C-alpha cells in the first residue's frame, strides 16, 4: 500500500485527482487497485488520504482529511472501515471526532498519530491511548498542539513532532517530556511559516533536517 498524487492510475480510473489516495500494487498481477474511505452513512466517500501505516502484524491503517478518525483495511471485504475506539481508555478518542494528519508504527502495535488536538500513542494490543505532553507557545490553547508530522530520532529514540505554528518538538517517550524548537521566536499571533513543520528527520543525535511549508533547514538540538 502507498499514497500517490496524480500520475499513478489503474486503467479504469479517470478524472483529475488533486490529493493523495490509497493505492495497492499487486506484484503478481502488476496492477494497481484504488481505494476510497467511506463515512458512517455510506454516502460520502473520499480518496484524499493524509497518511497510511502498517503494523508489525501486517494491518494497514489510513487517515483522511475529509473524515475524522482512523480506518483499517479488511482483506475479506477488500475495503477500509472506520476503527472503533469506544473501548479505548481516552475519552476524546471515543467520539471518533479527531482529524489525523500523520501516522507511524514504532513498535509492534503501537501507533503514533499526529492530529488537530495533539500527538497520541495508540496501543491497539491493550486499547490504551497516551497523549504526548507537547509545548504550546500560545498559553491560551494549553496542550492542544496541532500536530502534522511524526518521525523518530533513531540516535536518541525521541519522537520528532512537526507542528502547525509551534515548530518542531522532541519528545522522550519514557518520561513524556518535550523540548520545543522554533526557527524564530515570534509572538503566537504572528507565528511564521517557518514554524509550520510538515516533515522532520534526524541527521544525528543533535541535528534535524526540517521542512517548513516548502522551506528546508537544519536544526541544531
């Protein structure tokens, strides 16, 4: 499974695609299969996918910018269905009204999800969800840090979180403590595009490459 912009098509797919969609390549047949995500009422569908992630057990998950929550691929029905979080231990996820922008598995069935309400560790094996303690430079919003990308510094094992307006944050998963780095210190009401981090990857234990709305820089941490 992978996400794709315009240009990769099954021969049956027509029209202009303006956002990423979930595509599966069948290596044996050499064909591409296109999938959509469906709302609870079954009438709304979307191929505009924010992120896909695969667990250690081979389960495929997807998130979408049109619908909230997380979707899981079911091989039997050859379709994605919305995950049910009603038995998980964090109330804000039970209503399934969280928009997920980026997801990655870092160990077994533990998923890290960047959302409009912050970043969460989701353990599907124990139905446990932990919210990471990110730093918000706007005190009025508390710990509601709009997160848009997740990765891991493999030199330190810290989570690397890209945020909308709060720069890049490094989180120690053991202590759930964060360090925040801004490109420039600006008042929250005038947060510049350099602090909107769409992607970040560690170069070493002290350097991280950061992509901020098309700009690329190196952060010394």
